[in-house]
């Protein structure tokens, strides 16, 4: 349960201190997801020796390059030194994976040249950044590998491959010379799907023995697949590397993985690539699966396709468990009901058992599922699907991804205003994109000013309702995806109608937790303006990734009204007192909410009134931002 008072008090105190020590615009802040420690590679001239330097990103500073002075789309101008003798540089920061950021710049050496004025500094052109020829010829790129987040260690990431047949065979090449013959060397992902465990056999170089690669991120760019990982030399010494990979056949049973240390194909002008002559190539072959149990039953057609952590094709479902970092291949054996399925589950370590899979369709793009807590070695164990083997706290919410996403309108139209419940001097504004109804914008800043701390853009993926036991109120859930600078982030919100043009909203976590009540620490939002469809603006307001979640190719999203929201104007509207649980009547204790729910996913109508009433899109971020701003200013 959130307690806004404690961290908002800290935020107000630290924010006041930050104004005393920072002379540059407080509007220039890095997204909190960027914050943390990174390392970059440095190659010694005419040498294959690789050294590392540390990069530290805080709320408004990137060490050693300087303080955030201004940001425009992915470009950032930083200032080093005092205003009287400042040195300005500009580069593009693009997060391609949670643990990998590309720093793209124009100069051969980013440290060798700077400008005396922010007005004359040269920034990378966004149009050229999205063009493969210009990108590889006109720019230099530096890969930032995350070593820690702002408030803890780096989080694990799955490798992009799913190996379910034990040891996978491969041939090994160094600088195009084959060193290991006959597909004797093996590769596996046991015990963790975030690592590649390699055993070399039949090699000319007898020093080749074992290797362990820890995957830290993968993405698509310039029509290539990229994978960043740590090569643990001798089990303790980390060596950060980057590679490209491609599938040689449609079945994806043959993979070529090329390790080039710095992924120099991202930029032909990267200095490091000139000194790097050691190119490792793994040609991987997976044997075709031969199941001892055959199934002629397919999963429902609506379930087929790519989801966040699921991939479904005919009678096969692959699940990547984000908590255990194990992958499971599940073959459908028997469908017991519309929502429950008996499956044969196999982990990447070869463990097999029969389980029950319970899948609910919530909306066109959204499902929730869980796996039975009990398993069996016998196919006849239909009791695995009994309700006693499932728990309401274990539902996992999933959205379609990529080309499988069906465009869905957001549940709001127009512009809405609210105040942070325990810090009324801070305001939030959310508004819809009147020309792209699946897009919503969010900003937070100081009331009665134009000071903006955070701007976010969301794509709405779908909504569904749950009805309380007394049938008086409907609680609405909305699942969204960030489509601004932060990649692969999904956020869920829960909201409830509070008046004719009012709603209360709060965070529901990535998995849309049901034990939450909007009245507990929720934000009251009031409509301040309807949607206006007359004109399409010519100015760009944000760049968003195209269909591929991991791509660094961007397209422009236009706002239906204005670029920025003036809190001085919006704040003149009538401010309604925030309603919390202690101010409302006839509502049971939060702990009993789940028991009172009659769970019935229903389709949200598209009328403006219904979409406003069922609004639960954006303001989860208010609570996250309160917490993140505090941490960002304290660090």
C-alpha cells in the first residue's frame, strides 16, 4: 500500500534544495528509467586491448559529459562547467533495451570538441538517425551497458532464444576460420534462460573449454538483430560484448551468432571497430522436436500469435517466466473447458510434467493466465484444473505485441486535470490524442507555472470492467504501453467514476492486481476541455518506436492540440477536493474487495461519455513519479 505523505514530504524538501544548487532549467530531466551506472568500452590505439569507463546518469546529469541543459525528442544538450565558461555538447540517447542505451554523436571523439553556446551546438538529425545509410556513415555510436539501476542491481533479461531440447550443437569460427568441427560443441540455457552455457569440443585450440554468456539485452535496428551480453572470463571477470544474429530458415532451427565486441555495424565510423579483429561466429543447429505425446487439438484461434511473455502457434505455447527465468514449452493435450487446458510442460532444462493452464480473454489485445500449482506425471489427471490449484494473486496479464496488436481507442477524450493528493502544489494533466484515439499524453509539474518534470506517452491496449458485489459501481482496468523514450514498459491502471466529468484512478501494477481500490490513494481527475478535431498540428511532439518493440527506428506522433500543457492556465479551473477512502461511505474494507467481486470482463463502449466514465489510463504515473522524483533528487 502506498503512503504518499512520507515520500512527498521528502520530495518537497529535496526539490527546494535542488533549486538552490542547480542553475540550469529544472525542466531538463532524464527519464528515471535511464538513471543508473553504465560502462562503455575504450580501445587502445593499434591494440586489441579493451578498457572500460564508467558512465553515471542521474536525474539531470550524465557523468562525465555534463548537466542536462535541454532535451528535444531523443537529443539532449549537456552543459559542462559554469554558465560563464560553459562547454555544450549534443548527442542522441536512445534506450534500445532496459539495460542498453545508445549514445549517438557527430564528432569522432565526443570529448574533443564542444561549443561555447547551446544555440550553436550541432545535434544529430532525427531524420538521418532513422536512415540506415546516414546512420552508419554520418554518426558515431557508443554503447552504454548498464551495471546497476538507480536503486539496486541490474535486472536480468531473457536471451532471445528458446532451447528446449537440452544441449544444442554448434560449429565455431574465429575470423572466418573454423576451429571446432562436426557440431560436437554444445550450448544450453539451463538453469537460467538469461544465460548461454557453452562447452567447446573437437577444437583445434585446446584452450577452448567452457564459456558463460549472460544476456543483458537484445533489440532490432537497421534490419538486424542485436544481442548484448557479458562474457564471464574465468567465471569472475566480466567482459561486455555485443553481437548480431540471424535465422537461416523459417523454422528458426538454424542460427548464426556473430560476436563483434562493440556491434560496430551500428556505425562504420566507430573507432573501436577499426581495432577489433577478433570476430567469433557460432553456427547453431537445433534438432527438430520429437514429442512422445502427440496432440491433434489446437489452442483457440484468438490466442495464436505473439504476446509479451507468450508465443502461441497451433498446439504449442511458449512461456517465459519472468520470476524464475525459466522457459516452458507447453503442448496442448486436452481442452477441458473454454478457459482451462491440460498441457504437457517442458522446461529448458528438460523437466516434463502435466499441468493445467487457465487462460481468460479480457479484451481483443489482452488476456490473463496462470498455471496450476500442482502437476502430474500422468496425462489422465484432470483434477489439475480444480479451482483449489489456482490463486487470485497469481494472475499474469499479457498484451499482444508487434503486428498482432489490434488498434484500440483509449477510454478518454479531451483534457483532464488533477492534483497530487498530499502535495497540492504539484499538478498533473492528461489528454487524449484527438487524431490518434489509441494515444494518451501525461505531464506532471508545479501548479500555476509552466514547470514540467515529466512527459510521457502511452498507447492504450484495452479495457475491461469488474463489478462490485452491490452492483452500484464498476471498476475499470486499462492496460497501456509506454511509447516514448522508455522501451518495453507496460502499465496497468484501475479507475472508478466519481462524478459527471470526474474519475479516480490509481496504479494497478504490470499484472493489473485486483486487490486494489481506486479510493485508496487514488487521484481525482476533472475534465477541463473536450477533444478538438479541427486541425492537425504541424509540430512534432514525440518520437515513438514503430511496430517492433525493440526497434530504434522511430516515427512521429502528433498531438491533437498543443505540444506542452501550461499548468498556469489549467490550474485556474475549479479544483475539487481529493476523495479518499476515509471520506467516502458504504464501502467495505480493502482486504475484502476481492471476495466481493463478481468477475465479468465486459467490452467498453466507444461513446465519449462511456470512455470518460471508464477512464483509468494515465495517472498511475503520478504515484510512480512522486517516488521516482524523490529518489532521483536524493541520489
